[in-house]
C-alpha cells in the first residue's frame, strides 16, 4: 500500500525537529569515536593489540557462511543464467526453476497439450522429463495454474499429500494442501538459515578456547607488539596476555551480532511466509497476455535470494573483521564505530599489570637519579662545581630581587594576595609527609604536650621587610646582602 506524499510530509514536519538534533548528536559522537580509534591506531595503543591472523576454525566457519550466501544467490538466479545452471546440472535448490509459460511463450489459458508440446520441443530428444510429466498431470485447470504461479513447479509436481486437479467439484482438490507443502519448504530453509547464524556467531566455534585458539603466527605477532602494547602483557607472559585480550575483544564483537541477526532472520522468514500465504492469486486469472502475468513465485525467489544471501554475506564480512581484529582499523571510519561500537577497555588484570610496569619504570628512573646525585656529591670536582653553581644562583637571585619592579611586585603580593600563615601550614604538612617523625613523644611528659600544643597553633604572621639592598625576608632573619 503506497503512502501519500502529503502524509509523509506531515510526518516529517512533526517528527523532524525532534529527530534531527538527535541524529546530528549521534553523528558527532560517531565521528569523535572514529577519531579516537584513528589516534590510538597511529600511537600503537591497545586497539592495535586485537589484530591477529585468522585461526583454522575461523576460516572454516567463514567459508561455510560464504557457501551458504552463494547458495542463496544461486537459488535466486543472480549468479548464473538459467541455461548455464541447467548445463551444469545443478540441483533444483541451487538454480531458478523454469517457468513453462515463459519458456514456451504461452498464455495462461493455453491448452495443456499445446503447452507441453512446445515444451517438449525444447527438451533434448524432444521428450519430456519425468518432472514435466508429473507437472502435466496437475496443471490442467485454471486454478491449478494459478497455484503454479504462486507456489512454483515443485509444489505442483512433487506434493505427495495433494490430489485432484480442480477440473470438477467432485475431486478432492484443495489449494490449502499446496500451501502447506510450500510453507513447509520455506520454514525449513529459514530455520536452516537461523541455525547457521547461531553456529557462526558462537565465539567457541569461531575462535576456540582462550589461550588455545591462537596459532604460532598469532603468538609471534603478539610478541612483536609495540612498546605500549607490551604494557598489557604480564611479566614473563611472552605476549599471552595480549593474545587473551584480543580473544576477549573478538569474542565480544562476535557474540553481539547473534541476537540482531537472529531477530532479522526470524522477521524475514515470518514476512516471507506471510506474503506467500496471503498472496491473491486470482489477479492472474484475468490476464490474457503473458506480459500481464504476475510471476509471483519467481519474483519472491529472487527477492529471497537477495535478502538471505546478502545478509549472510554481510555477516561473513563483519565476522571476518571481528575475528581478525581489523574492527579497530581507522580505515573503517564511521562504519567501524557503527558495526562494533566503542573500543572496550582492558580488563582489570591488564590495567593493574600496566600500572605496575609503569611504577617499576618510574622507580628505576628515581634510582638512577639517586645514583647520579650520590656520585656528584662524592666526587671532589663535581661537588665543587655544584657548590659554585648554587653560590652563583644565590647571587643572581639577590641581584634580581633588588630591581624596583620586583620589589614593588613582591610587596604587592605579600600585602594583598599571599596568606603567609596558610603557606606556612601547607609547608609544615608537606614536610611532615615527606619526612615523617621517627621518635614518638612520651604521653606523660607535660612539657612535651605543651610544646606539641604550641606547634599545633598557627604561627604568627611575620613582618615582611622589603628594601632595595636586600631580598624580602621575615623579621628576625638575616638578609642576604649583595656582594
């Protein structure tokens, strides 16, 4: 049923302002995620860990899926012409059945003898095949020919529980029996399709068990990972943790496609059965020319082959990207984000391992710095150079602090913006954190308790004196004179 353009326009005007901002926001999010994927791939981040060669079982599953897609396309007559299919003697399920009316260029009302005489002229030796003889006995009435256009030649010729020809009312002819026969074949084909989807979307069958699905090539690829990728491999793991992380990501992407593809297969099968069962075949009864006939069975077979074959082919491509790890490739762009979503974060164990390795690197650098400092203090020449550097640094700072602009800026900061008491408290807390107290004060000592209370009280703000001949110091301290 066609929807009027006025109705579509009204729906767009009503729902457009609500859906357009959401669509734009979704597009921006997808574009941002695609940029993150590209950046991680260039930097050799965790996204590069998932790329690995296909295992043997993955190749077998994908080959099975590709063969099923090819079979659906062959059944719809989309790969090979009908003449080539008959010349190759392909099974009936893998080629488009012949339409006797189209093959003989006959009208629907053509006499049965004339129809099959023309058909015999096209056969080798001018003899009808056994299937042609069985079909000749069935399509002798207009009703049976209408069923032929609706359910195809197989239902008319090979239905075992169908009887009668529809010529007279006393026969046991029933169109419902032919519908049952055709629907059973359709349901069986779609159930086989559903079972195949369930099999190929199983991570156990596609990838195998964790730690056993990777071949030697996969282990070598994990061992040659980038330095950032090595952080996700545990100590002494030899790339095994990276391979397990890649297995988890691939399994998650494969598993997420089982539910939507199964629902799609079920909905497609239900729609197919509904269209076949509810088709109005009486519309062809008024057709007086071959061009006016609606070849429903052959049209539906083509649409069915395109839908099922295209679905399985698309699923094979998606599963290949997931199993091989190319789902994180920046070449996919927005398509990769739509198909596989955002990149899953590493597991907690891998994150802990990465943090531990980073801390170990920082500790080694600190140890190296301590060794360099110890060497500089023990060596006479280096120690003298260090002391000379700091003496010159003090002199330069003192000279800089005597500048008028510096003196005015320091006085302004000390008077208006800086809280000396807060800075003193922060410095004391920092010093106590860095150098903790090693000797505990006795609890019974009153003098120690009094001294502790005095220490806890906030210190008084010292009077700051700034002059041109000295650096700004607190009262009671000796200023550093300019030499």
